[in-house]
């Protein structure tokens, strides 16, 4: 696996691949990799002739400096894992490489970035869209693979790609879960064993909501009331939001009439977790 730190070297490598007729698949990450990330890399390998993974903990998408500082990092292990799954290039820039002095441009997606996480983390998706737009221009992929645990992020990126005419395909991939149902996330490493146990109420609430829909419930208010009840029953979970919305527009629904996204953000101790399920 080749490690590239500089933008000009990455662009040169990608251009050479394109000239040679190779299809480039790209998986952007913030490191602290787990099985979920690796499944995206494996998908990228199937989709492209070469696969590039970036590791960059993007300061622009964190609302609080403390959250950025606490973001877990394990560079050596990440490199080994990427090598083992056959990554061709790890793009691993520094913050001044991505945001040099004098940097003053941002990409802002409206509407789909406003509800859910956008309502609680102002500027977050501005940071995500900006860095992803930059990474697309640096890595020049034909296809980029994103995990659907960050469902709203996928929708925001798809909107940006459409609106700004990026010439690439976005491939959203299903959430990878632990055997007990907890969605894989780099943040899980910060949960104590007791908090990890408490966190399972999120997957439980998502599954129960699906059961309610399967049994015929269509009223959003009733489903959300039960979801809140399951999340808070045992204590230890502070719900930030639980919302039922259209999976493309992310507009809230009051009555389910087709596939509907149930999105949850909740704090367990000091850790903010998100998860979702498209109710069928
Ligand atoms: O999902 C992530 O890890 C990040 O938001 C991303 C897409 C790498 C942008 O920093």
C-alpha cells in the first residue's frame, strides 16, 4: 500500500490511473477503522480497479474543539488493517495541507442539511461537504463509497454531487453491526462496558419500530412515543432526537405511507451515538 501525504502527489497518482483507463474507487474516513470501514473498502475494491482510502480527522466538521480532541486515533493499526484488505493508496494529509493559511471557501448544502443532526450540530455538514468536495477534487474518484449509519451525510453528499455536477457515483452501503445489534462506530471505543450495554436500547428501539409498522401502525406520533419509551426505560440515555422522515427529502412525516427513515441521535454518558433504519 502506498501512503501519500501531499495533495499534488495524490492528484498526480490519480491522473495517471485515469490516463491508464483505471477506475478509481474512494472511501473517505476519519480513521479509527473498524469492520464497517473495511466493508466499504471491500465494496470499493469490487467497484473499481484501484481503491484509495483517506484518513483525515476534519476539524471543520466538529462543533466543539473538545469533541475533535477526543476523537479516537490509532494510525498504525489503521494502516495495517487497510493493507490487509488490499487498499492501493492511503491518502493521509495533515490539517495545514487541507486547510492552508488563507483558506476561505466553504460548500453549504441547505434543506437536507438542516434537520436531524444539522439542527443540533450547526456547521457540521458545512464542514463535511467542504472536505468531501476537496477530497473528490484531490482523489478524482469514479465512485465513492459511504456508510449509511451516517444516513443524513449520504443524503447531503448526494445532493452536493448532483448540485455541483461532480462527475462520480456515490454508493451508500448498509450499516455494519456488532453481533448484539450495536451499529459499528469509532465512537463505541469511548463507551464503558455499562454504557455499551445501555447503548443497545437504540438498536432495540429501531427494531421495535419496524415491528410496529409490520403490524400495521402508521401514526408517527405513536411510533415515536414508543421509541422514546424504549430509549429511556432503563436510564442512561439522553435522546437528542428521534425522528421519522422521508428518506430522500428528510422532511418529517406524521403518517407513514412508504419507506420511512427512523433516525436517532442519543447521548450515552459523554458519547453521542447515531443510528437509523428505513422502516418498510
Ligand atoms: O463519515 C466520516 O468519517 C466523515 O464525515 C467524512 C465523510 C470522512 C468527512 O470527513
